[in-house]
């Protein structure tokens, strides 16, 4: 998991994987266009971004998720979002088994979960071994965010 902010991106990007750098740079361009909600392709199905608006859920009502085919980059545009994070641990049973077509499995919150608070301009990168619970905060609070999907094959080649 990586936590960062566009305010320090120029310095941070020097140490980052080139595919993640390319993706964040593309996101910066897209955000300047004030895009509508929906999917925007950067590199077809290899890299794309979904602009979404949602209402925050409480910690009690949000489940955790994990992906295998894509790395997630969650970037907060408006509002405040809490995202739970924990590494995948052996023996943890999915509440919804992995669905390869939708690329996710659902998990109960981990007892050692760390809560991250994102403010506008911040991003979090979640890899396939990262279990995360996005979309939490003050129930009913409006959140606008971009979720970028990066196919894992781009980082492993």
C-alpha cells in the first residue's frame, strides 16, 4: 500500500514505479478537464479510471475487498474518506469468494486494520495483497473520487 498526495507528487514520483507515475500524471490531466462521472480509458483495459460520487458509509456497514487482476489507485477529489487497510493474512476466509470477471473478493474487516483518512488531493495505492475498505466516513457525507485500475501485468513485466 502506498499513501501520498499530489502536493508532494513531484518529489514522491522519483521513487515510484514508472507505470504508477504514468498513471498519476494521466490522472492530473484528466482532473483538469473536470470530467463527468463514469469510466475514462487511459490505456484500454490495462489502465482506466472511474470517476464516482457516493455517500460515505459507517465503519460498521462497509465490507473489505481485494483484487487480483488490478492494482487500485484511489484519489479523493471532494469530501473526506476513510479507507481501512490490512495485508491479506493466511487463514482469513472471504465472505464472498473471488469473482474473476468482476475482479474482487469480499472480506470481513481485519482486527489489525489501519484506518487511513484521505482528504482532497490525496491518493492510496492498493496492490493484490492489500485488503481495503473504501468509501467510509461520516455517514451520508458526499465523496467524489477517482479509482484508477492498473492491470498487474504492467508492473510484473
